[in-house]
């Protein structure tokens, strides 16, 4: 259960940071010399014994 909460909060944190970046970009779009913030996300494979066990004996 703890891992599920950690995974959910990680996703929520990234969504919050992306929203904050977009808001910052919109607020400063008219500023001279402003460089927009970019948020890029990537998928990370899950590693661990439980995942391997589930894949083998699923």
C-alpha cells in the first residue's frame, strides 16, 4: 500500500510542477529575454522482486 501511495504522489507532484511551469510561462511570456521552462517526463520501468515474480508466475 505504501508503494501505491508513493507512486500516486509522485504523479501528482509532477502534474503540479508542470502546471506551475505553464503558469510561470504564461505570466512571463511578454517579458523581454524570458526563456520558457520546459517539463519533460519519461517512463521509468519498475524494478523489484515482486514485479519479476508477478511476471513469471502471474
